[in-house]
C-alpha cells in the first residue's frame, strides 16, 4: 500500500520542528490524522515506494507493504540509515533473510566545501562554452567545427 | 455545464505573497540543482538574485529522489562526437546534434563535482577488482585524477547512489544560501510551492515576466516576478493508463510526481515544442520496473522468449521489411519492437536469465566474491527501485537461482532518458547552423524562458548527470542574458487576485457543491482530480497507443480520441479540491492533459512509425526517411485553443 505507519510507534513527531514524513515525501502523500495526530499515507495508490518516509522516520514507525495488486504477502524490505551507510534487511515470503550494507556518502553531511578554490565565474568567459570550474582550471572545451 | 466562478464564498481567500527575483528556478531536481550551483558563481558577483521553487523537498525531489545505482552519462575516455553518434542512433537518426555534443563536452565536470561532494563511485583497482565507492575513496584516485570507474556500459558508471539527490541538493542549497546572503534577500528557496502557470510581459508577448503558484502547506498564493526563468520540472508520468491497478498505480517506472508541468506550462506560454510525438517505453523487470542496465551490461545476462530463442535475432529480418537498416544497430525502441513481436505471438513470458549469468560469473569466483556479486545485484535495485526488491522478496526470487520476467511499461514523456520529447531551444553559439540559434544556449522561443533536463527536446540520453550539467549550461546563459538586458523590466498585466481566483477555483467548487450528494465522490457538479486522471489515462491508452493496443494507433483513432480529449480539457475546469493536497493533484492533472494532447497532436502529424516499439501508426507502419527525417515542432495558442504543427529540418553535424 505502499508505505504504512505503525500506530503504536508513531508519535507524530510531536517533539520536533516538523513532521519528518510529511516534510520529505516527494509526492505529498504523508499527512497527520486529524484525531490522533499520527502519520498516514493519504493516497497509497500514488505511492512510488521510494522509501523516503521510511528512511527519515525517527521512530522507525513506517514500513512498506509491497503493492497488493502484484506482490504476494509476507515479504518485506527494511532499511536502517546510518550517517554514511544504509543497512537493508530483505525478508522473503518463505522467511529467508538477506542483509546488505552499502555506503551512501564519503563526505559527512554538512562538511562539503562546494567551492574549494573560491573561484567566481570569469566574466570575460561568459559567452564561451564551459562552466566556471572549467575556466578556473584553464580547460578549453572542444568544439565541433572541424567535424562538420 | 455552467462555468465555475470563484468569489471566495466557500474557499478561504489565500494570503497573496509577491516575491521579486532575477532568476527563477522552477523545479528542484537535478537540472535546477545544477542551475543553482552554476548560477551562483556568475550571478552573485553581479548582484543578481536567484530563487528556487520546488513543489517537494529538494533533498528528495525529482527523478533522483529515490537514488540511483548508476550514472548513465559519463564520457571519460570517450569523445563527444561518439556520444552524438550513440544518441543519434538510439533516437532513430533525429537529434539536435549541437545540443547533444554540447552536453557531452560539459557533463563530466558535474560527475566530478558529485564525487567531490561525497557521492561514492565504484572504481576498478589495478588488479582488476571492483571496489565500492567507500573503499575506492580510500585507495583509488578520484575520477578527475585518473581513477578508473566501473563501466556497466560504454557511457555508464556504477555508484552507491542511495543519497545521490541529497548530496546534489546540499550543494545547490549552499549555493542558494550564498546568493541569498550576498543579495540581502530574506528567502530564496521555496519548498512545497507548486508553480502552475507562467506569465508574459504585457509589452512583449514573447517574453516571460513571472509565474504563479500556491503552497501545498498553507493557504498562500505565490506571485513570482522574474526577469528570466528556468523551467525544469520533469517529464510526464500517469498520462497513460498504467499496467499496475488499484493501489499499485503509483508503481510507474518514472516518478509518479512528474506531471507534465514542464511541457504544459511552456506550451501555454506559447513556447515551441519539439518531438512531443516521442515517448519512452522502458522494458524492465516486470511489475516492479527494476533497472535492467546492470544486468545486461555488467552481469552479461541474456533475455529470451519461452522457447529459449533470442528474439532480437529471430525477428530481425521480418522487421527489416518495414524499418530497413535501422534494425542493424538495435536501439532502445527497436529492441522493444523485436521483443513485443514474440509477446503478441504468445511466445512469452520473456525472461532475463539472471540465474545463468550469475552462475557463469561465479565459476571463477571465491565464495566471498560470489557473496559480493550477489550484494551488487541487490544493490542495483535497493539504490533506485526498492519496489523491485520487494517483488523479488514477495515471490521468493533469488536472482542467482531464478530468472525474472521482463515487460515493456506504459508510455512516459521525457527528454532526459531514452526519449526526446520537449521544448525547442537555442543551441550553443559555436556549433550548428543559424536556425539553431536565436539567442542564448537552452533558451526557448520565449525570451527569458530557459529549460533543461526533461524540458529540452530532441536531445535525449542526458540522464541524471546530463540534466545537472544542462541546468548549469542554462544558468550561465541566463546570467549572460540578464547582463545583456539590464534595462529590461518585464511586467505582466494580470491582476494578482484574479489569478488567485483561477488557481484556487477547485477549492471553491468543492466548498460550494460537496454537500449536495451523500457521497462527495459522486456529484454532478464536479469531477475529482483522481477520476479526471483516470479518464485521461483511459483516453490516451485506447486512442493514442497505450498498453491496451500494444502501442498501436492511427490517424482515425487519434481523430476520435481528440473529441474525448477536448471534453476532458473542458471538464478540467470543473475539477474540485477538498484541500491543498487535492489542489496540487488538480493542477498536476491539468498539466498532464495539456502534455498528453501535445503528444497526441504530434503523433497525428508525423505520418510514419519512427519509433517502433514505442508506438505505431497503423496507417503508416514503416519508417519514411524521405519525408520524415526531420523534427516535428508545434505551437499552442491558448487563446484560440489551437495547435500549429510544422516540420523543422534535421542537420547532421557529426559524420
């Protein structure tokens, strides 16, 4: 149904500045129920199963039950997000378990320097092909004229 | 039906927020993130303000929201000329080679930046072993310094891309922050604001002056005044009926939030579209639409029909009768065509033999290496199509033991992948004939309106990295435009409140009529956006060559379909919205209708079957190079609700 919220685990992100799943869902699917203020996927038939709500939930209250029109019951795929890795637990319908761990980033969040050489664009080259990074390095891009 | 009126009697009148900027970025995906990063370096020193407006949260918006397991455009040791040859061949001989070449010469820098920002990129060590991105970072040089990527194809490299978009977004947000501080603006990054309409300059109907939209979180109407804009809000999904049903309808291959907004808003402003007849029908793992690239190219898996035959070989000579030499270098659509022949003949299921491939690779491997290989196979899905891992788990499929079924999906409209629908843009000044430039690189035929990624037509195979790079190309040229037009002060004449009334109309309609029936879903006064979407999907599917007809349509079928499409368009004015979420859906679906109509009109005009396997004109089944080796462009006139379609010549620039 795509993503679903476990009633007991969800606290509606009460202690936080925003409701995490609502904040992150690319398709605006997550909402809070008006009575209990818990997360709910308000439009499951529009869910892409992108898992962003699952990954961001601070309570691990959100999981995915694979689309019922095409998937038999009983399997699950659950991520655990670390600071630079993701650990996946895949459970088959027959109970078999598989676990995988993959890196997600090699520079810590918030630590990136996007302009390491502090170069602004060289305005004399604004009409030329190439990015500010090419100009800073002195790279001239090839052109096609010789090949026509 | 009587026209709907919004007098704010039932819908709470929204607060109207007016935001002035120089550069407006519409969208927050790879292209707009690239644009923010590049624009800052050129605009900030000139005091020019940049604003990004994203209908979602930029960390996880756009087509890369879920992550990716590969970067599909990295030239490395290849030449941009060869990149042109590859794209041209895959897109059946017709591409804007100036745009493709330009992309090819720029794209690697974006990939190098991703790696610098922390994207893990697999590398091949000196002894030939494959290292994941974290291990490679410890022992191997970066790509920029000569590190060897793991190629899963000539143009593709493997990554650990779960956080790909988060990493790219972080750089874009830092760039926006830099610009915001330098220009003294209070806010320049708007999330959860959906732009639905572009506005023209009152003195020059061919120039953009602004855009309007609304918050999907608060009752607020946004008016953005700008001097230039980058419209890069993705392709179009859910225009056609999906193979999945019920709650599975979100399982499209391309992200379901890509609602055709790029094409619809450009068309309504009068920008010239190109190649909107093109579509993409990806053949993928059945139901979950997991990627096949790594399986075919890296793991060397083969696909056959149920008789064990290679359908690409057995169906080739029959296909040659209609498609001539195009069957010799099999591109994406032709590969579909050859497979579909067997599916229609009952020779399915078509299977990809993951088991055979894995067992063959394992023959020379240690148990540890085999385990690593199996993890790589799962990661391919877990990084970008987790749903497919769910399908495997639910069906007890272990790829090393069991083959999987393949299936061609429902059609999507896009310009970044193996498709080339989009907007007609000016090309790089140093390449190509005069008719390919009328101004600034990646500017549409509307002055000041630029596009990138899925928005640029007639040049596919950009993928994630190319879309980022194309956003950067557009950004630099937007600044160039601004510096050349310093005196410009475009203004639109529309009244803010009248615009707000139009945008919020579905909420007024809901409030006025919903209690008329005991079930608000069934009400003669309106249609809910969900149902209008399903009507559009049914119409497109049956008349414009969807899955039901195996992608077959014809002039007569299209003409019949236009009658229904016209009424769908009329009924779009009677959509209701119970809340802001449904208002989002109402406008997304309006955009889908316009994009879908553009697609149908273009297919009607091109009297041949240029893309067998993507769609067929039953009345013109062959490829007709003599008459149709050209672009098809169109212009929509919203005032008169009419489409003008015409040919534009194709120029071969690379031998």
